[in-house]
C-alpha cells in the first residue's frame, strides 16, 4: 500500500519481500556459461516456479528459472529471508543451475554453501530421485 504525504510524494508501507516466490530475481553462483553471461549482462534469472507445496522457496528447494530466454532448473543455496536456527541467512538469493537429471551445469561454486544442505538434500534424494551429491562435490566452502 502507498501513502501520500503533503507534497504528494508516495512512500510504500509494505515491507520488502525477501521470500523466493514467482518473479524473484536470483543470483547465479556457479561458473556455468549461461549463468555467467546473464549476470554479466545485468539480466539475472527470475524464478518462475518453486517445486514445493507452499510455493515459497527456502534453502535446498528446487526452482525453475527463466534465464536468457530459456527455462532452466536450479537449487537454492542461499536466501535472504529469515531462517530457522542453524541455517545461515545470506545477503542475496543464490541459485546453482542444474540440468533435468540433477547434474550441475557449472564445475565450481563461488560462494560458501550452508552445511545444512548435506542433510536437506539427502532427504530429498529419496523422494525426487535426482542426484544432489554432485552439487555438494563441486562446492568449495561450507558455512
């Protein structure tokens, strides 16, 4: 909602949404070609679908992103929103691009990845059948 002051200037009273929902801009943190190109052009990928029941993404969730006119899948490895205990809060919404069978498109991840991903992704492996261990293998640092 917008409130107008005496000079007619409008200021917003709704809080900044830090959740990963539809059309949220994300930051690609691996060294995949398409990710590097999109970030260099200043056109970061946008989330167009979150693969969970609540439709709000958290760390370890799979998302569908629109990047350079293509649809790619990705895994959220860091989000801005307030997290439960033991999960670090990041200053940007980070995503690692993967192909359809869960193999990362890049060969290295530039930023630290939360330690909790190890346990979270193990739980998801059983349900979805995708292999997230490759994602943990290319990560260099953990927090």
